[in-house]
C-alpha cells in the first residue's frame, strides 16, 4: 500500500516513502504525457478506466436510494460493485508504486 496516512516527518532529512512515490509518479505522468497519446494511454489507461468505474459505482449507490425497489436493471449489489471498483484502483496504484519504486520496502509508511 502506498501509505495509510499522510502523517510523515521529514525532520531527519530523509524524504518519506509517500513523498518519494508522489515525486516519481509526477515524473512518470509528465514523461508519459509528453511522449504522445499512445504512450499516455498505455501508461494510465487502465488506471483511468478503474477510476471512472469506481466513481460510477459510487454514483450507483447514491442513485439506488431513488430507484424502484422492483427494478432489477442491475443484478449486482451496488456497494459490492463499488468495493470491487475501488480495490481495482488500489491495485493499479500499487502496481505503479512497485514499478516506479522497486527498491523501496513496501511495509514502510504503512
């Protein structure tokens, strides 16, 4: 996991794992975007799709309060679908972290 919280201390001169990841991710995004549309899509396409799915599934939970109880347009539980979508976003972020920072101990910053 990237970090369980934003609490960190740079008092000893070392940059925390979360800040190192943010800097590496910013460089990666900037480089991917400047390399062209195809490279940009390959770099963030799945993350973007998972983020959209997570937002739509959260909207579905909210909208279910206004829907007809007999309307079985969606057979899935909206909360379960949202949880699945959010976990997919987390998995994509963890994959980026592992790719961009292979030497960092993943247990640091948890």
